[in-house]
C-alpha cells in the first residue's frame, strides 16, 4: 500500500477503497491504535475486513468498512485517535506560559482600546 496518498497535510486516516466504492479504508501506523480500533469495531458489532501490509513508513494496519456504517465508524475512529493523541503542549510550564502571555496580550489590547478612545 505504498501508493496510499494521504495528501499534503494528512488530516484524516481514511480514504475511499481503491477498488470497491461501497467501502472506506481506515488506516493506522501504530499497532496499539489498530488493536484499540479493532476492539471498538468488535464491541459495536460492525463488519470489517482487516489487513496489515508493509509500507515505506513501516507497517500499516488497514480496515475496510462498509460506507453504510460510516457515521458509527467515524465516531469510533475519533475515539481511537483521542485515546492515543499527545498533548499539543506537553510541558506544564509551557502551558502556563502560553496562558499568561495570552492574558497579558488581552490586557494590553483592552488598555489600548480605552486609551485610544
């Protein structure tokens, strides 16, 4: 599946099936995420086809899902991504720095507004 074109920004981890338009392919690069997604599909009693293939980025885990189950599966996909996502700013000191700087900018904007009235 080296021809998997994820696009420039790579916003989503699903594409239409290349040969069967009734299916959508969801893909993961981490085995732990794929296992979690598979367990959610099994719990939801959703039919799927599974394959793992070598890719230029390593092993890719593929799930073929019928488009009739798309809404349910998208929700499960978002749950999986949310379960394994990393924090945007992981260090707590950096989080507080961003909050404090934002607060200071807002204060200066309010002061500037009232001074230039």
